[in-house]
C-alpha cells in the first residue's frame, strides 16, 4: 500500500515538473489511408490535464496546431476540446517514409501549443504510421526469362526474380504460385537472412532440350494483407546446355564508408568472384539484383566485367545515409552467386542551419501586431532551428543579436518560444526588427539569420467631448441647398490617429441635413418644407479613429419657419380609367383627387380640363369626370387629355396630370363571314373524295377583341344526309362518309359562327353549297339551283337536286352543242338580214344611246362598278332600236410548247331592239351589288373545268364604260337563258326584275384573231 502511494506521488510530481517546463511529448498510432474526420486521440485526457492545479484562466483552454506556413497538415485539432482528427490530406506511409528501410517504423511529428499563457505548454506529438495493404506485389517485368541446363537433376532449384511490394510485414510478399507448370516444374519459396522471400523453380522431371527447349507458364505472387493483393508474370524457361560450376564470391558481405562529398568516379569497393569452370563457362558477369533500390542504382555504378563499384552521381547523406547493394555474379549458369555491400555515407558539414518561424500570433503582411497592453510572457512564435547534418555538425544554437524586450525560451532540443520579456510602450518604441541567428557546431561553423518584425499597436482610451451637448437652431423653409446652419466641435484627449475626430449624423438624422466629417459644419442639403415637417430632432456623433473607435453624441433641435410654397398635388401623375363602351352619356368615368399641403385659400383647389375639350367634363370641386359622348371601341379605343389643378393663393400655383380613358370592349359585333363570300356560291366536290378530306374552310372574323372575337363554328341546318362535318375552331368542313351514287347533286349546309362574348354571345349563319359530281357541266344551271335551294326552307330536301350520272351529262352536252350550233347559224343569218334593211334614223339613235350605262359585277371585289351617264336630250319616246358596241369573245387555249396561252377572238356586232333597252331603267342611279351576291368570275376561274370567253369592247375608246364579263363556254350568248327565264321571283333584291329580250342577231361574219393572254385561272 505504501509502495502504491509513493508511485502515485511520484507521478504527480513528474506531471508538475513537465508542466513547469512547458514541453511534453505524446505518441499515437495511425493507420495509413484513413478517411477524413476519424478521431485519433484526446489531448485533454491523454495529457492528464486534470492533474494540473486549478487556476483562474483569463480565457478558455485552447489547443493550437503549430505548423509551417504552406504545409498541408495530415491531422487537425479541435481548439476547444483537444480532440485530434484526420484531415482530407492522404496519409500514405510509402510516400512519407520513402527513404526508410522497409522494415523500419515510420513516424509523423507535429507540435501543439496549449493556451492561454497561464497553462501554456508545447506538446510534440509523434504519430506512428501503421502500414495497410494498399499496394500489390509486382514482378520487375511481366515476362521472366530463365535458362536451365538440360542435365539438371530432379529437385534442382533455380532462383526467380523476386517480386517487390512497398508494403511491409504481413502486407508484403508472402507466397508464390506456379500456374500451368505441366508437372515439369515446381515452385518453392525460401527466406533470406534479411527476411526476403525468394522464389525458386524446382525441376520435377528430367529435361531433354532436343525434345523440348522452351516451357511457358505463369508465376503468381500474393501478399498476406486483407484484402489480399496479387499479380502474375509470364515465366519462359529455356533449356540450355550444361554449365555445372557457379561463381563464388570471396567476400559475401562487405561494409564500406564513403564521405558524402566523394567525387564522381570514386571507387567504393572491388568485388572478387571465382569460377572453377574454364572458357566461356568461367566468364563472370556482375550485376545488381532487382531488389536494389532505384536510388542506389542511380548513385552507384557496377562494372559488369571487373566487379568494381564506383560513385555515379553526387552523394547526399541527408537524402540517404546508407545504401544496401545486392550484387549477383553469374557465369551464364542457373544459380548466380550473391554478395551484399552495405555503403555508409559519412557526414560533412555542408548544410547551413535553417530557421523556421511558426507564428502563434497571426501576422499581417509578415509583421506581428502587438498591443502595448500585451501582458508579460505573451507567446509570439515558435522558432525551430534545424541542420540536416549529423552529430556535432547538426547541433544548432539560436539567439538574438541585441537587447530587445523579447526572449527565446527553449522547449525542445531544437525549438524555442519567442515571448515578451518586458512591458511594451508605443510612445517610446513603435516597432522592433528582431534578428534571429542560428549557428551549428561544425568546423568551420555555418550560420543562418532571419528577421522578425513586430509593431506595437497604440490603444485608444479617450472618447471625444462636445463643446455643447444641446444645439438649438431656427431656419426658414425654402432655404438654398448647402446653406450653412452652424459649426459643431469636439475635442479628444488622445494623440495621433486616436485623437483624429470625425463628425457624423446619427441614425435618426433626416436626409435634409449634412454634417461635414472633417470640419463639423452642419448644412441643409435640401430645401426644407414646413408643410412636410416643422421640427427636427436628431443626434450628431463625434468619433475618433482609434481601434476600437470611441464616440460621443449631442442633440440638435431645428425649427423650420413657414412660407407659402406648395402647388396642388395629384395623387397620380397619370390617370388611366377603363370604361365599357356601353357607358351612357354623362355617366361617371372616374374621380381625380388633388391635395394641397398649404392652409386656407392656398389649399382651395379648382379643377379644369386643358385645351377646350367638349367630349368630357370635370367637376371643378369633386373631380368627377363625365362623358358628353357615346363610346364605340371599334371607332376609338382611348381618349387622352390633361387636367389642371389651380390653388387659390395670392400668387396661385397649379399643376397638371394626364388622363387616359380606355374604352373596354363590349360584345356588340357579330361574326362576319369572309369565306364563303355569299350564300349563292358553291364548291365542287368529286364523288371519289375520301372521307376525312377537307373540302372547304369557313372563315369568319369578329371586329371585337379578346374572347369577344373568338369564333366557334357549327352546322345548324341542311346537311340532311350527314355527309359533312365541321371542325369547331378551324372551320374546316370535311367529308364524313364516302359519297354514293344517290349523293350526287347539290347539298346545302347551314353553318353558324358563334363568338365567345360575355354575357351574351353573338352569331351569324351562312349557306355553304356543295355540288357533288364528276364535272361541272353548266355553272349557270348550278347557280340557279343554288338560288332555288336558298329560297326553299332549310329543312326541305334539296340535297340531290339535278343529280345526274356522267352518261346523262354527256348526252345533255351533245344536245346542247347541236342546239347551240343551229342557234348561232340562225342568229348570223337574221343579223345579216336586219343590217341590210337598217333605216338611217337607227344609226342616229345608236349614237345617242352609245354612252348608256352598263353595270356588271367586279370579279376582284364583288362590287358593282358604278357608271357615269351623260346628260341626254329630253325626248318623249326613245328610238326604236339601238346599235351596241362590238363585243370580243376570246377563248383561251394552252400552248403546249411555250406553256403560254393564245386566245381566239370573235368580233361580233350586236343590235338590240329599242324596246328591249327600254325595259331597263338605265337612267336610274347606279347601285351596288349585294355584298353576298355570287362572284361569278372568281368562281368560273377556280371551279369551272372548261375554258372561258372574255368579252372585250372593240369600239373606239370614246365610250366611258365597257362590259367585261367572263362566262363559261356552254353559256348561250342570248339575252335571256332558258333556265332562269329572267323570273322576277328571285329572292335577291339586287337582281333585275324583268328581262324578256329578243334574240340578238349578228350581221357580220365572225372574224377570228389569235391574241396571247396570261395564264388561265382554273
């Protein structure tokens, strides 16, 4: 029991001694390749800091890692707890201890400073790096070639090149295997005195070079680590003739010493080997084993013939103090002789000591800043002196060159702490340039010096004082910006930078004031407005330039004197009102609000509209805007004018604002159909058209905007057979079913275009007529059918009117041609007879009526061309007959060679009876065809598969108007066709009421002229 008590007391005393010396050492073990943030140790527990007597610490205990600037530490220390963790830097034992013998231990050293100064100590931590199996053993080459004599006895052994593994111990090379040996060879592993495992090839059967001279197999090497690593090489064995004596070294182990400054070419040692054989079998070849390090092979040269080892490159003991050379001697036989040469490099004093400064107080731009209030023994830096030389050449002392209030206190054999030895005084000395000297004990001694700069920092301990703590001012409003109000001053008892005073406004100061930072002059940078603020309370600050700065404050009270200086203020610079176009006259558009911060008459505001505007009125007091007009967005979308606000001051002030009234759309326009242009057009559809084919596209537009202009299409009538369907949004009409023979003819589809207006939508309807047939035999007939179908009720079955087969159409065409030919012959004959008997007064009547008006549909815009008329002399009775202009009928024919078109022109003089002309009221005001009347010319160009005639005037150009109308070829050129019979029952109010013409006669023979015209439009 007494023995244990004595041991405990001794341990406590030893801890106290170590604590007082301020230096300790601690060892830890770390495996290489450990991941980041792995806990290694706890200095707080491992150093037994609980044995330290309690002290009142000024700051918490802190552990600080001391390392050289630029180094990447392999560990980190939690400054508050002393826990040691790995970092992201890789711990690689083979890299850290590359120059150490394989079986030697590898260490990594760091220093840790324990703060504060009351318990300061410097701890040297040594980490033993444990090897892990992170390297696979590798053969020197991937193909190993050896030669074995054919007379080799069974169980003969032949050495193979050993594999190299940078790992050590169990992680190094452990086993070799022979793969695909064919039972001719075996493999054994022997261990050398140095602990190396050498593979040997064993002959298991007799060899016969004449039977087989080469064997190829694989050698596998494995280590003992976990996970196990391995590699293979190809072993190629050549069977050779016999050489039964191998060389023998006279000395198998040689140890020599050579100075590190030995010149290149210096002899290291001479190896001697003998061979009992003669001739070529006795010629010895020396070479380094593959186990020799690359550094040794680089530094030393071996003469392969003589066995002399010389210096190849300059030696450096500090890089490698010793080299182990394994030399092999062979006479070409299977078993070379082995000799080991250990070369020790002796030291000379060729390295200057180095001074390594590791700052505990972080420097700024290489200079340490210390407060003049720094306490004694303040630790500044850890100074480490090193010399790569050995023994007395490597013993280094460190000191300063003159007296300074700092000292170097040794903590380890080659490390010193730089700390303050006296109190600092900024006023006496502001900075110190400490020269550190390090000298070794060599002969002659070598030394090194380094400068360390320390600046003393002044302390700021006096705050500025204002001459007045309360400052009162009175200032009239509308002052000039920048006007000086007063000068504020303060004093500071400090000196230098700490006594330099800067003035500034407090956080509560308004932006209307500015305080010059240097002079303390208070100015009003803006015009003061009493109506906005009458009194100002704020603080001003005086701050010195010390670190930390000290400041004081004073209160400023400013009273603003009133003036009349405010104009009326609109709530907005620009007003935008949105009203529906249905707003009635004198309704309320909106309200404009104006304020004036002045008092009394100066705040009474009157509103008016600038630039006389009778479209709107504004109430001068309330600001209500009313319209004097009715809105129509389609005519005008917005109105803009300016409103003036004027106060009642003696010198009145005014302001203006822009007013924009935006008219919001109301759904007051129904869709208008663009295509088809009228209810009287039709589309030709072939019976072979496939279902789903778009046969027509209905297009309607709406003058409204937004949803009011979105149009949806639907079929609301007709389509009794359900052949057609319409796409709701695009208006595409497609064929729903395959056309049958019974479907041939005219079909009527009533399409409705409905907009999406709210709350009530508007719509329009149109008739879309489809003529299903193989051809269009007679367009005039189809138009008559269209007219009749429109006159009929929508639910009446008119879909198959005049349906005919192609054979029936052909018969009708032939009958029409024959009848037309006979009619033309009769007309020519009658015309000739009539012209021969024409009385003279008829020619005069023809001149009087030559300029009569004619109207015709315009094929471009579907409007009636309005004709002018000349004044006629008053006559009670019109002439009996009238001679009209010559009319040219052109037939377009394609030219196959030039892809152009020629026309056949027929010049026909035409006579019409006066009674026929009298039945029209040609002197009435010209009228315009209905917008939805059929455009015959356009339809004939697009739908008719037959060529067209063009009627052109051939009379002199003194006539103001001419008749130009394109008609299909199968129309008979008569005053009234047999189908329509000019019936007055037409539903078109724009059609002519009666039209009973006599047949036109032709007096002159037909003349044919060929005229080139443009490409036809089919």
